[in-house]
């Protein structure tokens, strides 16, 4: 071997070693805490992990079942000085305390580079920002007022079309009940029951009432006959829930619809991911999707990731910045949404490959008038918890008085932050 060739090979080896060393420094193992543990969720988070690894990162998965448990674990780690690289929260105010304590990296440099403020809905940008700085990375938009149903179960019961009003919905529920099918696959957890209540509030009460209640905390709206009627309508749903509902996880309720044990489920579109994994993509031959009757908007929720500070630095580490860029890569956004059931948080990506239900959601979100921020955008985690308690106490008490519920709900809304 010639001396020149030996030097060339040695130079290549040294260059490769240096490049590998630089990559190791730029992207060390990055632990990510999240609560995506159902079948569809696990398939979706795998997209993020594989894309991050392919970009030179090292995803270390820490899945904690249940949103409340995952957030508590993340907060304890961050406050305790042993933070993960990234942690999942819902879009909104759940991470306010961490921002207030100066524990989160400012992601504004990555946001400016990616022009996030230009390609995301304004409400999402506002929910991820504090005093003009991005402290969270929005990764998707979830519609929370969806209704998914088993087409075969509907057909066997003689139901030929989606209910377009609450009168039609209750008539269909009676038909399913008479056919010996559990009408509603109900997840008996407080956050799920509050989500259904919000869907009824928007569907029957309308956009104006929804925003007066949650954004404005308008006591006159809360005391109105219209809000009382919403409470009464929500209470009527008790008659269509099976005895096994208390404590049931959302994905177990979804499985009831998939298997034909129940007719429909009112849930966010993360349920769509489990339908897709089961080969029953909503909008296809086996399962249908429709907004809860009323159709006056799209209740927008979603997920964000926060990136705890590393030492005294205020900016993200190279690995954290790489993960943020990867999650918001246009191709990754679509691939993730195909598994998760959500729609991309970026409005500038090609979404033609997404399912018919997603297309409905995308069309709604493109219209600012149809964008209805969820309660998490407006209220602190403590206030959201108090509201959920009021809702679930009412629903779980068979003969509960609607007016008493309104009083408890009003107190939770108006006394919170």
C-alpha cells in the first residue's frame, strides 16, 4: 500500500472518528417522557423516535400510562433537578408553573428558524408561548368533539345515517339500546366525562356560549337557560351507559366499538389511531366519524413537548433542538398523524394522504371561525381539575339535579385561575 494511500485512509478514519465524536456531543441520549401507550399511540410515537434516531439523535423512551401520571412524573423530575430531555404536556396552560420557575428552555430560536408562528393556528402559537417566547413545541392538533361509530352495528339496528341533531342522536341511542347493544362506549374517568360535556356544550349551546363559559367566565352565560339545558342533555346520556363504565380507560371504550359491543363513542380523534391499527379506519367501510351534533366548530386540543433547561443555559441543547425540528418536519408531521389520528399542527404540509375524517378536521381548522380552543387553553390545571370533578360527580350520581350541577360548575369556573 502506498504511503499516499495510507495517509488518505488514516485521514478518512480520523475524519470519521471526529465526525462521530461531534455527533455524540451534539446528540447524546435524549429521554422523552410521554403517555402514548395505546396501540395507535405507540405506533405514532415510534414515528418520532425513528425519525429522530435517523437524524442523528438517540431517543430513550419513557412511556408512563395516563396523562396525569406522566405529567406528575415529568414535573417531579424537572423540579427535582433530574430532568428528562423532553416531556409531553397538553396544549394549553399545564406547564405554566415550570415556566414561572424558569425551568424550561426557550425554544424561540428554533421556532423562528422554522417559522412556527406563520404555519400554526394563532391559538396554538399563543398556547405554546409565554410573553412572546416559545416554551413548548406543539406537535399536533386533536379534535375533541368527535363521534365514532361501528357501521355494521348501526346497520343491524336499522340506523341508516349519522345523527344530525340531539333529537336524532337520542333516537339512535334508543334504537341501539332496544337492539341489545350498549349505545355509548363510555370511559368513566373524569377527563373523559368532561370532554363529552364540552362536546355537548359546543354542539347544543353553540360557539358563543362555549367561549363565554370558558374564555370569558361569564356568570350570566353560566346562569342562562341555555347552559342549564346543556347540563340536562348531558345528564340524559347516563341512560345509555353500561354498568362497567366507571373507571374505564378510553382505549378500552374504543375497543367496545371496534368489536361491536357498543354502537358509538364520543372521544377525541386519538381514538382514531386505535381504529386504524385494528383495520377499521373511520370514514371507511367499517367505521364512521361525525362531529357531535351541532357542528359549530372544532374543539382543538393537542400535544406539546417541553424541553427542560440543561444547567444554566436558557436555550435548548443541540439534541433538544434536533428533536424539535424532527417533530415538526413536514414529512414526519404527516406520518405521525396517519398513526395518531390527529391532524398536523403545521398548516403548510401536504395532507392529501390522510383519512377522510382527518380531511374534515383539516377543512374546519383552516377556517379561523371554526377553531374552538379547548378549556386547557384558557384555564390552569387546577381549575380544569375542579371542573372535571364537578362534571364527573354530576354524571356518576343518577338522580343528580341539573341546577345543583350548574351551581357547582359555576363555582369551579369562576373561582379558578
